[in-house]
C-alpha cells in the first residue's frame, strides 16, 4: 500500500512538469519562426548567383578559384534593457542612446527583458507580438534617422545650387541611395524576452543561415518567464551567436545557484540546425563570436547597508570585488572562458520609477520588494576576435532598470570569392540585385515603420 502511495506522489510531482512541457511544446518547436526584412535563406543565397549579376562569370578572373581568406573588422552595438513590463510611448526617442550620427556601427543587437508584464496571462497565454512590433518600429526609426538626415542635407544643397561635394557629402549620398540604411536580420520573442538584430543594408547579401532557439527556465523549469532567446547567423565566413537572457531573480544567499543552473540549462538546451551541408555550429559555444546580454540578475554579496554606503561613495571596485557574476567568471565553471569589460558605471538596479533614486533610499517608502543596488544588467563575451570599445549605461527612467550598452570590434573572415563579389555589390550592379530582391519580397515584407504590425514570419 505504501508503495502505491509513493508511486502516486511521484506522479503528482511529475504531472506539473508534463503539463508545462505540453503547454510549451508548440511554442518551443516554433523556434525558427521569426520576423525579418530578409527573404528566407534559400532566396537570399540566390542573390549571390553569378547569373543574377548580368555579366560574365567571375570565375573567368579566377576569383572563384581562389581559397585565400582575408579579415575585415566590423563594429557591433549591443544593448540590453529590462523595461519592467512598460510599453514604450510613441514619442520615445532612442536615437541619443544609439548615438548614430557620431558613432555608426555595422550591426546592432537589441535585447529586452519584460517587454510584457510577467503575469500568468502572458506566461501561459499565446504570444502577443504588438509590443515587439512597437519596439522594432522605434529601432528602425532611430537607426535610419541618419539616412534621412543625409537625404535632407542633399536636398538642401541641391536647392542652394551647390555643385561641389566634399568626401563626407559623397559618403552621405552613397548611404542615402540605399532604400533603408538598416534592415532587420532576425527578431524573436519569448514571453517577455525580445532580441532584435539589425545590419547595414549593403551587408545583407553576406548574411546566411539566420536561426533562433528559445529555452524556458522559469516556472517548473520550462516556462518562458525566465530563460533565453538565442539567435545565430553567418556573416561572410564567420558565425555569430547572440544570447539574450533573463536569469532567476533573488538577492538572498544561495539564489545565485539558481542563476548558475539557468546558465547551464541555456548552454545545454540551446540548439541550432546544422544546415544543408551539416557543417554549421549547433551549440552556443561552437560559434566563432558569442555575446551574452541581458538581465542576469547577479547581486552583490554584501550586507544591504554596506552595499548602499559604497554606492553612495561610488566605490565601484570595492563593490565589484563582491559581485556575484565577477566571482562566477573568475571561478571558470559555467562561464569558463567568458570575459567582461571594466565596469565604471553605477549599479543599474533597482530604481524608483520615474526617478534617479534607488529603491529603499526614500524615507517612509512602502510597498514592493526590497532590493539593494546591483549590476543586474550585463554584457559578456566568449571566444577570440572580439574587442570591446565601450561599456556604459544609459539614464532613461522608463523602468526600475537602466539600459546598458557596449560596442565591439569583431574580426570577420572574408573569402577572396566574396571580396570579388563585394566589388559588384558596391557598384552599379548592386542596384540590379536590390531590384530583384524587392521584386521577390514585395508581396510579403516585414514592415515595422509607420507603426505597422504586418511583420513577415520566416519558417
């Protein structure tokens, strides 16, 4: 009798997990459903077909027979922001955060956490893409603001009848000749986690094999209120993987073990297809360039009063000596081989809404969870070929977190074949390819500009 009762107890423990897997089954099987400005990979590959260039085969110049490789450096902008379930206002301007007029990058990666409130209706219900469409619309508007500025400058000079053009004007005219300065490579949402990757339009023919992989680590170990959305693609001959994560919360002693467990789950369960020739990386750490960003929720292992005192004194080094993520990176267990840049900014969490005051610092303040300041929002990287140029935080008070951004220089391997093709894309023949691309995708484009919600899904 006792044996039967034990069996039933085990079933009762397992039942919620089975139900959770059932609920998440369809959602996680649709990992590769994402939105983008691009056609599918097969269509994009055809753009590189020699016959589409309208000229004799490049092999006559022995370009295709060369197997040498060169390296080019590309600038990558990375941003992470826990927006606390607050939808952005229509007039939210993120152009200053991007600093595009002064510091244009080649690739932009945006990671958000809690784009929707983490209530049961959102965690268990069907995915609502309205908020992600809104964020993508704001991103598109901000990224292409410089292109619009170039167009306006060109029109103004034409009105004044200016004939001479400086080198800067020539560059502006070239950039403004591209229909849109930046296009979305891949955008993927899982509950409150959203990652959106954008690339310069003239680089789009060299992006291949974009894919997404979601891992839920939340309730019952599977729901998507916590976990990661990872995306990968190949630029020229180099593979990239960007992992947007929201790890287990909690500032009590031992809570960091749950975050460590989440990271191990994300690394083990994230998987991408090997591709048609079975030579593409499947796991996160198999890629050439890997960047992990998000609300990693690591805290400072000091008494709350001590932490607040050191924050008031801006003694960042003393705080970082007790930062849980820094200690995890040094221990080399789940984060073996990972690196982080030098932190010279104030902790990014937890602030009172619409203020620059940390929660708990206002006399008589009531309600909410008591949280000491911490660097919850982080950007770390793995592998060679990445150099960090900037690591800082923003000051938007939209939520109780502050956004964090980094700029990297990434080394990308370019075959001499593609170097030869690139000359054609940067010439008049690029217009022919652009025309063909527009014809192929005109019936079903991903459009977030103008607050449109008609987004193309890639399967």
